[in-house]
C-alpha cells in the first residue's frame, strides 16, 4: 500500500511493476492467498485483488475490520472485528457471520490444522485465557479455557502455537 489510495507491486529484485488505485481509503490490513491480495479499505470493506492489480470484487462487512484477513485452508477468507467474525468465499459471497463477545485486539484470529478457528476473548476465567473454537462453517464448537494467560498465538502446520504464563502446565 502506498500514499494516494494506491497499491503498488514490486518484483523480488525491487523493480516497479505496477500501481493501481483502490476504492476507499486503504487500511493497514492486507494479506495474500498465493498470488491474490486481500486488502481492507474504508475500515469495513474486503477487496480481492488479482496479480495485475485489478480489484475483482469488494464486500462490505457491516463492521470495522481490526486485523489482517485470514486466508483459510479451504480458500475461505475470514475477517474479524472487535466483536464479529465473517467468512467469504473466493467469489466475494459471505458464507457466514458471527457476533461474539469482545475479542482480544492483541491476538489474531488463528486457524488450527483441521481448518477450525480460535478467536481469543477479552474476558478471562480466573486470569486464564478463553477462546471460541469455531468450525469453518461458523458454528461455535466450544469455549476453550487455557491453563494460563495466552500472551501470543500463531497458526502453524500442526495447529496453533501459544505462549502461556501463569498456567499449571
């Protein structure tokens, strides 16, 4: 993203490839799914941008997006707000929407190896982190309580790595 509501592409060697305008003010949130960009604009709009910089579709979420879009294992796209999560397919159609309790702003939405999601809640239980375990179809499977306070979480090939403090093990 650059100034003036544009996206620029640069090669691995640093050569400028192209610059395209985007509709709405770009936010700092973007991610990629292979060679496709997922760009958030106007705080609540998800855009799918192809490798030549053409916006293929835009979808308004109805809530302010608060982190980078999460590309799912099955090519779904997940976006999260302060207390909402939505899922889109590659054609820009919303598959589901889930209203939640307040979500932690310091921990991103993460994906487990089976394609399910963890959304970390602001509210704790005896200073132990709680997270919604959500199916790829938007069903809350459970509210998980960790053995301590989660300070960091990251998706990896085998699931989600978490850094805990104050736990029993």
